C-alpha cells in the first residue's frame, strides 16, 4: 500500500512536470505563432505537403482545414488539454487528446523542431499507458487494472531506441538537433539580414542602423529573436523554396517602414559569408535564380 | 453510407490522394477546406486506407445500433470529411446523405431495434423540433428545387431533351428516349408538377396519401437513376421517406415480420449494449430550428434572382455542419456539359495512348462511354470543374499519368495533351456539332 502510494505520487509528479513542459513550449511558440502556423507564414500548408515527403505523409490536425482561425483553436485546445493533464482532470481523455494535438503541432512545424520536441512526444506516449492520475488528480480516470506503468517504461525504451537512428543525430547537425543552434560548438550556417535604403547604404537589420553590416554570429538573429526562427533558418539550406517563404512571411509580419527598400540575406559561416538572396520590400518577389535573387540553399 | 463508400473506393487513389486530381496543395492554395476533414490530415496512403476501414466499421456500428450516439457523430463527421476532401465529386445524393446524418444525430434512433436497446423493438416517442426538421428537410429540398426550376427551359418542358443528350450525365439507355420529344416533355412537366404537389402528399395527415407520396418519390428517384448518372441520389432521398411512412405499414404483416427479423438478427450480435437515452434540451432544439431556417436561406440564395440572404461571415456555419445545400438541377440545360475527353499521351518508347479512356493508340472519335477506363458516376461533376478551371488541368493529367504508370510499369509518359471534344446539344438531337479544344499540354511531371 505504501509502495503503491509512493509510485502513484512519483507518476503524478512526472505527469505534472510533463504537462508543465508542454505548456512552457506552447508559451514559447506564441510570439511566432503567425509566422509558423498560418498560411501567411513561412510554413504554408501548401509548402508543407509539396516540398517534403515527411510533410506530405505526416499526420496533423492542422492540415485538415483552411479557416484562418483553425490553427488558433487547435493551439488553444492543446493548452487546455495540457492544463487538464496537469491538474489530473480526466486524464484518460486529456492525455490521448494532448498526444494527438502535440503530434499534430510538431508535424505542422516539422522544420523548426529539435530533440527536446521529440523527447516530449515520446514521454507523452509512454505516459498514455501509465496510471499517473491515481494521486494528486482533480478527477481521476476510472481505474485500470494491470501494470500500465511497466508498459509505459517499455514503450519509452523502445521509442528511445528507435530515435537513435534519427537523421538529426547522424548528420553533421547532430549536436545542433540535440541542443539547439546556440549551443552548437562549431560554426554552422547562420543568416544575417542587411537592410538597403534607396541610396544603397547597408546596415544590419538586427542591431544598430548607423554601422556597416557585420556578419558575425552575434548579428545573426532575425528580428524576432526567436529560437524557433533559428531552427527554421538552419533548415533553409535543405530546401530552396523555404527561403522565399521566409521572405514572404517576413514582409507580412515585420514592418520596417519606408526607409528599407530591399533586404539582403547573407549566408554565413566561420570561413566567410555570401549573398544568399536579395528581395525588395515592396512589389513582386523576383523569380528564383534571377539577377536580383541569387537563389536559395547551399 | 456503405453504398456511398463502395462507389468511391474504385476511384479512391485518383480522387482522394495527393497523387490524384485534387491534391491537398490545390485545396490549401484556394482555401477550399472549409470543414476539418479527417481525409486531409495526412497524405499517407495506409492512413487513408485505415480511415476508410474505420469509416466502414462506423457505418456497420450505426446499422447495428451499437454505441449509437458515438457512431452517429462519427458517421456524420467521416461522411462530410470524405465529401469535403473531394468536393468536386459531390452531387445531390451526397448532400441528402450528409444532411440526414446531421439531423439524425439528435434523434433517439438507438433506442429501438439496436444493440444498445438489447435488440428489442420499443415504443418510443420522438417528438420535438428535430422530427419536424427531419420531415421538412426533403420538403424544403423539393420546393427550393421547384423555385430554381422556374426557368424557361423547364417551363417549356425542354429540359430532358437537352439533359439526356449529355453523355457525361446520361447513360446510353437515355438515348432511346430522344426520338420521342413528346414523352420527354411530359416527363419534364411531370417531374416539375410532382415536386410542387408531392410534398403536400408527404405532409398529409391521411396515412394512405402519405404512403402514396413516399412511394411516388422513391419511384421518381429510381427512375432518374435508370437514365442519369446520379449514383446514390437514386435512393438516398428514399431514406427521408422512411420518416413519413404511416405506422400501419410497420403494423402490417410484412412490416411486423421485417421488425421481428431485425430483432432476431440483432439478438445474435454479441456486443455489449450501451444504452443512452438522450433528448436534446429545448435550447438545442431551438438552435437546430434556427439552423434549419438558415440552411433554407442558403439554399434559396443559390438563385441569382434572390441573391444572398445571409451574411458571408455566417457561411462557416453551413460549411462546418456540412449542410451547405444547392438544389438547382439542369437549369442551364442548353449549355449542359456534353462531349468527351481525350488525354493523348506520348510514351518514352514512342507509343501513343489515351490516359483517360485507356485506348491504345488514342482515338479522337466519340467513345461508346465517356469514362472507359474509370467508369463511375463520380466523374461528371469533377470534369465540369476541371475543364472550366486551368489550375486543375495539370494536376488532372498528372494524376492520370501516375495512375497509368502504376498500372503499366515501365511505361513512362513524356508528353500529354488534354483535349475536350465538346458537343453542343440541340433540341433536334441529330444536329449536334463538335468542337475540339486543347485545354493543356506539356510534360505532366
């Protein structure tokens, strides 16, 4: 009895912490929500299903409807399910619902994920089988017989084993995938945005406007100072169309005023930098590979 | 539902996948997914196959009355999901089915002759606004249709003379009626007259008159189905007629034996019952009545003489319930879509084939049937949309290419030309002319 009680409490703590981690992640998505989840952003639904096989096959509730409000409603539902899990309210419904919603969210923004996202989903999968609402729960689920926690741990082990061959681990960006772009110990790609006015003067858009452009890693952060944007940009070199989408979304979401006539994007490494693309702030985007758009991708 | 699924399965890959004529990319580019469709959540074919299986199982569950409330909701949701994923392929029968499934979610139809009721027949009361809506939905359908038919082509009795010439919509059997314009005129007027008067029969308090009205509507739709490619529209309106049947039919000997047989069959089903007696509260009933009024307004608005009756921002209600309805039928009959398509393709080895008709070599002459390779009543409406909209033409040819290459491994299509041979119908059906138009050509990759 005492043993079961201790285990129940441990599982309850596990449940609360996992739900808190999911809520924290949702909070981090909020500033960039439109940028990543809407069709005005970098990851349009159309782009996701055409540009990558993963995007085409991946299951996501976000793929099912084109109403502008729909992604917001799903996001809200995810938060509600996470709160329900945290307080232990009908976890038999909240946990599977949260699993589907979290999977959908991650598949919707697959290019801007890291290992922590995978870990969260795997842990949530394991938790589905665990009796984690027997203690400290507002409304426990009907009791399940059996050692669900054992099955859950086994599932955790199996998923962990299958995660190891994930391409994020075996390619050159393994550390990046695991720890995020800021933690990468060696120079990977980063992007610097340079504004150009009508006189041809240039300056870093992120930083002070009165200096010549710098191409150091410190100058790399896009205007939103967003971790997720960096993940996205790291994926830019994988796909040439996504740079264009980044730019379309950038123009939609960021108002730089009339001073900036065009923006140059430089792809930088420790060994140097090169002009990645040049796009006007107004008017039509030039076709890929044209004189004013040197092309995307590495 | 099962019959509907059976009609869609042969064309599933070419209609419902990203390799088909309507890939999700087009839906997203046009903001055309106005219902959260389960069939759009993933393009992975095993997922779609599994979803179809679940869809079929839900239909079986509904038939058995097992977990009726859940199956009712899932039936409606999956059916509308399927319809919205490939909106081009829908016709009136689909709208009848989806509306019937929606209204029925609020009926206590699991409380008798169901696994949930223990297989027993029960005297149950099902009154209230929902029943009234169930009765008024077909009445609205026919009367709104009549309103749309107040057009010269119908009032002159000429509509069938044009409609039955269309090889897209009419079966070859329909051509046997074309030499008899008087018969066609009588049938046109009879259809119009019956759609005006017939609903009055359905609403009659006299059981025998109601029974006659039901039978006449069933026969009318079946008759349509003999000559026209209307698919499930030949029998789905008959489902609504069940609601009008007088009780003496069920109390008669044949009726009682049907009920008894159903009870015996359900008694053999080894599933635990999940009874749930639920009646929608008054507020919900009031909301449903308002919804029905709104849906009627939407249906009437399809007529340009009336124009929009509801604000555009409320369209989401009709879309999210799957109740968006349009009951205009052949009102533009002189311009009805008629002819045939040829998708002439050149293979890597130099051969020429028709990717749509399946002929090798391709032929431009009028085929015996316009859908030789993929014969289904689900083609006419998509083809009308595809031939009228440039953005759908390359995906259409691409889908046919993928389909061909899948069935003919080693054959690689290097070039294709989409041609429409349009026939312009005349009252004198002998005097049709044919125009050839190249709609698209190029490398369909």
